[in-house]
């Protein structure tokens, strides 16, 4: 009969592999010793350990192992609970965005599925479709938050996958399938077809994800750190665009060109066409949906379309914090479509809340980075160089750190240090503005290399969609690599030669 000890050991991190559990235990035992020996070394070790938990997200959700590492960091004094709280409060807009905006998008899913099903079934060129996904994501991210755009993409692609998976599994299209990662019910003859569909969706999702970064770097509201940098520099919307354009516009062109080249050459997991049988299923589904659509269904689509217009206008004119606009979307979309039962509302919040918890854990890691001053020596070293070398070096330093840490935090550290140097008279106004652009582009562009730097990428990796289309951490790294190389090279060249 199993003892209590055996039960506790078996319950530790659930069904994660034994080697993974032992690795996490090793981390927990190593950190106190490292902290006693060298606090900054322990801080960098913790950052790398947390990255490891993200890399293994499909083996074990990072909230639990990452949370254990963060709790230990607070317990041994690497940071404090107060610092974690302050980091969370400082990012409350992102927290509210995750809770309410992602749920708000859930209540627009009928409209999104209708719109994108038409696009997917009408646009037969994969090259054009990929460019369209990337360009639309870039355009939206210039005015909306990247997390909002990714939430839309996740909702749409999940709907596509769900329709096909239920059809090939012999289940009614409108019957929820709570284990769509399980291929047991998929006939052997259609496994290759399903794998091809997954590869097709993976490429579209990654094109869109990179597109959010291409558009997000261009405007004052494209990314949270843009607003911080622009406010510190005293730039309004137009001034920010003009200052950043010498870098952001070439990066946009290079990014879209990379999309076309990858699709044409079919490198790095791109270029998979939509299988003909899958297209037939989706087209048949679209025809039946159109034929069976009632007056009530059309009324719901109309309401959702009106609410979608409200969403775009409210975000574009910044009527309120993004999360509060998301709450308004929930109220409007449910009040006028009859969704008034609590249990029906609850489903909308399921997708975002685990990631919200993970994000707060991540703020604990950021608190360690802050308290252990892991980045300050790099800032000081850059500002000690000749002025003509500072923009390029600052871009590289930002890029490296943003690829392994939160780019909002990296931007905050660097812009505050550069602003302090400007106010102290160490650098002049022109140099300050050039360095501000280098910080903005350095934290936005190279951070597409990993899911760690971009919150939208991390949200995608830990979403319910990732296991459906077999999008792992390693696969994201591989698929993001060509974009990282081409866009970072273009941005660095522009920073060095054009600013």
C-alpha cells in the first residue's frame, strides 16, 4: 500500500517526466548555495532555470515549476514579496488586458470564425494568405496591443482546427471536444492529412505572431515599452513614428519579404499548403453554416460586428486602459446576445487566467533581476563608449537581454539610465533621442527570437492552441530564427548607418 510519502512524490508536478522533476529539485537545491556564494550568479542561474521551465511548457505548464523557483527566490532573499507586488502593480494594465480583453475576444469568436473562414476558403494561394496574416497582424498591432491580436489569431485558428478535428473524428461539428490533442479517434488514413493541416496552421500562426512585432515597433501604442520610451522622450504619436521610422520601416519591409521567401522556399517549417481534403471539409462546413444560419444567428453576427467596431475605435482613440475596454466588450457582446448565465461567462476566462498567473510569477523573476542589478553593468559599459558606437552597442545589449527576459522590463531599465545620463549632461538631446530609438527597436525586434521576450509569444506558447498544432518551445525557436536574423540585421544596420 503506498505511503503518504510515496503519494506526495508521485503528486509532485503531476505527470511530468521523472527527469524533469529531478531537474527542478536540483535547481531548488542549487539556488540557495549559489546565492550564498555569489548573489548575481544565483540571479542569472534563476533566469536560465525559468527559461528552462518555459522551454518545457508542453511537458509541464511553467506556472508550477516557475512558481516554486520564484517562491524560493523570495524565501532566500533574492528579492522580496513587496518587490514582486510592485512589479505586478506596475504592469496592472497588462494583467487587466489578459483577464478581460482575451475573454472579450472569446465573445466575438462567431464573427471571427465567420470572417476568417471566408478568407481561408476564398484565398487559395498560401503565399498570399501568409502575407495577408502577417500584414494584418502588423497593421492591427500598430494600434492595438499585440496580446489582443494574438488572442484573435488563437481564437480563429483554434476554431479552424476544431471543425476539422471533429469531422475526421466522427463527431458532430458543434459538439465540444475536450481532448483535441488526442488523435486516437482519427482514422489512420487521415493522420498525414491532419499533420499537414497542423503544419499549415503553425506557419500562419508564426507569420501572424512575428507580424505583431513588425507592427508593434512602429507606433507609440504598439507595445507597452513604446509608450514608456515615448513619454520619457516627450514624443507624441506623430513624433514617435517619425523618430522610429528610419528603423521600423526597413524592418517591416524586410520582415514581409522574409515571409514571402520562407513560403516560397519552404524553409524552417514554412510553406506547407492546406491539404485539399481539409479545404473540402472547411468549405463544406462553411456552406452548411451559411445554409443553416437563422435570423437569430445573423443578429448575433451583427451585434458582434458592431462591438468589434467599438473595440477598434476605443483602442485606436485610447478611451480607456486596454483591459477596461475588454471588459466593456464583454458587457456589450453578452448583454445584446443573451449570454447572461454565470457558467456561460466563466468559460471565456479559462484561457487567460493560467497565463495571468504565470505572468505574475514572471514578475517575480523580474524582481530578482531588479534587486540583483543584473543589467546595470551592461548599461554603464555602453555609456562609457564613444557616442558613435553607443546606438549599435545599446541595440545589441537590449536585443540580447530582451530575448531572454521581458522586453518591457529591459526597456524600463535602459531608458531610465539613458534619461539620467541626459539630465546629468553626459549626453546631449540628439544623442538621447538616437539612444531612445535604439532602445525601442532593440527591445522590440530581436525579442522575437524566443517566447521569453515577447508576452504575445509566451501567451501563444502556453495557450491551448499550442499543443493542438504541435507548436513547442523548440519549434517556435526554429521558426522564429530566420525572422530574427533578417529583421535584427536590418534594424541594426539602420541604427548604425541611418540614425
